[in-house]
């Protein structure tokens, strides 16, 4: 199951400094703004997890909640336009006619978070260690989970080091042997190709679009192999 793996990797592979979560200028620990930002973070993370599994209906549930959530009080003018854009991307996930459109919107959703945090001088701060060792099929998948989470954090917090650390995992060679079907091999090869090109992408919007492409490959491979749901 991909979700328990992801949660376990997050627990040991990345720490979130919650005190920096507020948007709109300044740290307001325990304020209504902090609470609203935490809800954004939680629902966005649920969307990401569901999309990696290829579970669009579940992603739509959190997207619907996120699209309907009120603007955080005291967000400040520097963050207001990005809150509107967040609603646009959450609505796009909710209403997407196909998985590909929802995947693109998911990447752009995370990039919108990062743009707001950049504009406001706030946002979450993540700390991560080294990626897990690649030991066989399970180890390779856990490593992919770690990479996907670091790239997501790089988008949400506009952190170049996290984005590059995650991309480096996908820049590795595809899994060898007969663990993958021919179709799954195509997804895996494309995934690694996307990873190799990811560090050179500079803009947050462009990075978000690349992440959407990566989500498509992950979910397609999981569906082919019957894992992640």
C-alpha cells in the first residue's frame, strides 16, 4: 500500500517547522490564519497522496473542501491573489474531466502555495535527510515515495534544495529485472526521464506542471501493477 509507506517516509525523512506556516507576513502561531493555512496544507497533502495512488475520486473530496474553504483572516494583500488562484486550481481538480487535467492542476496547486509563501515571506520550512537505500522492488518504490514528497515540499515551500533532492531520486536508473510489465516499464522510463530534466526547471509554475506529469506516470504504473489502492 502506497499511503502507509508515504506516511512512514514523511515521519522519518522530513520534519516540518510548524511555526513558520502562516502566510501574509509574520509568524502568528495559534492564530486563525495559522489554522486556515494548516487546513490548506492538510487537504493539499491528501490530494497529493490520492493522486499518486491514482485515486481521483478521493482527491476530488479534498479538492472540493479546499475550493470551498474561506480565505484566511489577515492574509494580507500580498497573499490575496494567490488564495484566489488556490481556489481556481482546487476547483480544477474537483471538476477535471480526466486524470491528466487533475494531475496538472495538483502540481499547479502546490506551486500556487509556494508562490504565496514567496510573496508573503512566510510558509512552512521542511528539513529532510538522505533518501532511503534502493533495495529491490520495495526499496525502489519507497525511494520514489521519498522523492515525490520532497518535490512536493519544494513546491509548497518554494525550496530549491527539496525540489532538487526529490528530482535526484527520479534521475536514477529505472528498476531492472522482471518486476515490471512492459507497460509499467514505459511509465517508469518516462518517470525517470522527467526526473532527470526537473532540476533545470526554474519557475514554480513550470515545476508544478512537471510535477503533474510525474503524478501521471506514478499513478499509471501503480494502476498497471495493481498497487497503491
